């Protein structure tokens, strides 16, 4: 299933925050959205998943999601959004409980996603016992459990320290290499964008518009820490964004 | 090397401002107060008219227990407390959750609750006697009404405080409305509801005495009021101690419940 954004525009009252964004999200690819703070990248992600409605334009699903998909558009949040009163297993099975299936089937799905995210030994732990990186792994496992057609990742690594971020990027690449998934990945971190994105979409500052679309052809599994190619791309992205980021930083917040 | 350059330890200034559990201090303060009252009344610098001797109060209490009257008074009081508090807290939690979930209910009921909250419920006792009869009905109603309002306010505050990101997560995974309420909103509101219950149950004990002012033959409240009318300070204090113990017991059991239900909190 592909996603097409068709001339999305949005305003809060008189303030126009987004203008004429059209974009195709091809299946099996990771599309990274980068831009200065306040450019509306997280808002755009909420439009794609149907948590908010744009003022103009529409989000289209091209084709039907596959049969066994339980929740086509599935989020991974920056703040993990785990239920603190449920164990790791409980948090994953939460999203399966509303779907009719036998309990053995549910258990086997939970087992499968926990082993894919290397969390098998932590099934009985409560979120408060886990580090930030582990919590985000649980959130990723939970997202995988519903077999999403598109994963909507809202700054998933931004709340983590830089070492944990490296580890999780490797994990995401490994997950994608085993079974390619479609993802829209919002980040302000250009290093993440060039490591994980097949396509990097650069948004301008408010009102958010597409400034440039960068295609990175190097296979994900060949991209490593400190790769000179990626560094070059990252520098290019930064030159695109620097002035905007500075202007965005100096802006007064009035919304 | 001059004296100014000599190494010196950095002074520690990070102490204080943290609470530590010193359980025995509470008991020590209690014991000290009791000893003070006992010694004072025995020596005579506290007149027996102003304060009964703690040992006499204990004696009264023992008589009460030995004669079997303790249970005669305690049983109806506990029944009133249980029925009244259960009705009030139950209705209060239900109303609070509805106010927390539905904007229309909130718009309609929160002013009503705000208007009911400051009414001294004791003043309404005659009204309840007319409405629900002089028997148990009016007593249940007074206690229920008194626990209802604080429970409502605590509950809808707790529902409001449930982490919105968790609710958004539930919606984004396509969870049904009832699942979101049952699995996200209610457990998330539980800490606030329980701490509200602490206050409501203390109010229930206060109102128990008020409820037994009219048309109660037995009951701790009736016992205290009768002793008060006769200026029988030993019996008055014996009754007050029972209520106080009841309060400690209730607060302790809510503490246990919190530890069980809220184990997930750090």
C-alpha cells in the first residue's frame, strides 16, 4: 500500500503552517521528513495517520493493505507511550486484544515480535524498570505486532542518548533488512535521516513546504557510522537548512 | 605555600529537604502526650474536669468491651459507615468518570457539584430525615452525600490528568472507545481516585457522628453525643479514641490497597 499526500495545507486560525505539500510514499521504503523546528513535520505525520485533519488537501491510501494487517497506519511515538501499569508483554498484547483471535495466536504474535526486537527475556518487566532504549524497543515491538502497512515514526530516537540511538538505528536497519517495511520517519537529526532514509524530504520553515527531495541509493545495510558518502549528504542537507533553522530559532512563539 | 593556597575540603551543603521514614517518632509523640496527660492529672496540675486521666479512659474502654456494649455500638456504626461510604464513593466515582469523559456531562454537572461541595452536610440532616425517614435511611444518605462530592471532584481531576499521549496511542492503534476507557483511562486515574478516597472516608467518619445525632439508640456517634451531654469525659474520650482508631485503620487499608493496585508506580 502506498500513501499519497495531495496538496496538503493547514492553518491554525490566521497562521498558515503548511502549504501545498504533495508527496508519494512508496511501499517498502523509509521516507524521512526533516526540517527546522516548527515546520510542521509532526503535524504532517498526524495527518497521514488520521489523528488530525488538514485544512486543505487530502491523504490518500493507494491500494488496500494486505489481509493480515491489523492496523495499517501505526505510530511509534517519541515518548514511547507505554502503559506504565502493564508489563512488556501486556503492552504489546494491548493492541491485539481488540482483534478477534485465539489467545494462543495472540501469544505467538507477542512472542514473535519480542524475539524480533530481542526483548524475549524482558516480557514480565514493567516499563519503569527499562532504559529509554528498551522502552522504545517495546514500542517498536508493539507497532510490529499489528503488521502495519506503514509505520509512522515521530522522532522515535530523539528522547534517547546518542549511544542508544546508534544501537537502535542498527536494530531498525536489521529489522528492515529482514522484512522491508514502509515508514515515514520524522526527525530533526540529519544523521538519522541519512542513515535510515531511502528518501529524505526537506521541509522549509513555516509555512512548511517541500524544499528538496533527496534520494539516497546506497542500501541501508551498507551505511555505517561515519560513512563519508553519508557525511557529504548530511552536509548538503545542513547547508540547505542552516539559515532556516537559525531564523526558526529566533522566531517568537505565538501559537 | 601560604595559608590561602592550602588544600581544604569542599564543605558539604546538599543535606536536608528530603523526607525519610521515621516510624517510631510518631509512636513516641503519642506516648509522650499520653504520659504528660497521665502525670498531669495525677499530680494535679491538670484538673480532672478539663481532661480525663488516660488510665481511666482505658478502664472505661475495658468496661465497654467486657460488657459487650462495644460491639452493640460498633456494629450499627460500621454498617452505616460501610453502606453510606460505599453508596457515596461508588456514585462519586461513576459521576466523576462521566464528567471526565463527556463534555456535556461536565458542562452540566460540574457547576452542580461545585454548588453542593461547600454545603455543610450536617445542616441537611433534618431534610434527610424528612426524605429518607428517621431510621437508617437518613444516616446512609448523610454519609453518602458527604462522601459523594469530594469523590467526584477527585475522580474527574484524576481522569483529566491521565496522560493524553497514552489516549492518543490507544486511538492510533484503533482501540475501541470502551477499551481506551477500561484499559487506559481508569487505570491511569486510579492514583488520583485512591487519594481522593482517603479524604472521602475521613469525611465519612466525621459525618457518622453527625448522622447519629438524630434517632440513633446505639452507635459510636450516639455514645459520644450521650457522654458529651452528660459531661462524662471518660466515655467521651473512649468514643473519640474508637473513631480515631477507625480512621487510622481505614487510612492504613487504603495504603495497602494503593501498594497492591499501584505497584507499577516507582
